[in-house]
C-alpha cells in the first residue's frame, strides 16, 4: 500500500499589475512551475502602512483578477498565492507594490 503525500504548489510566476484604477488594479500572472495538483489562487493585499493582510479567493484556476474596493491614492502591497489540496506555500512569494490613482496607470513592481 502506498500513501501519497501532496505537497504545496510553487508560487505563481511573473505577477504583474497591468492596469491601475482609482479603486483597484488588474493583475495577471503565470501558473506555478510545480502546481502539484489542481490549483486555485488567493489574492492578498494590505496597505503599506498596515500589517494586516486581506485575502480574496478567486476560486478558479484563472491567472487574471481585477482587485477592486481599494482606496484612491493609497499604496498597497499585493501578492498572489497558489493553493492546492496540500495547502499553500508562503515562502518566496514576491509582493507587488502599487499606488491607486485617479484613473492613471502607474504600475510599480519590485
């Protein structure tokens, strides 16, 4: 008898902000190189002056998400996490930084 131990997925790749809105951003990314099963994604964000992350589950395998409900003119740190049946891996998730504006595009990635 064999027991399979699922492992966490590797992080999504090339998370980019393709557009910045007054109250949100458009995100795109590539799937993890090692999904280790079916994955869905969680988008997490926080104000840069806050330590509290807010999570939004996309409940799909789509690699695109419009994150809305942000405050205009506020700086945010955003990350995308891949989740599979084993859970999620928080190590090595490079965050993306942006500031919402009055509709101007202003992507900033680090």
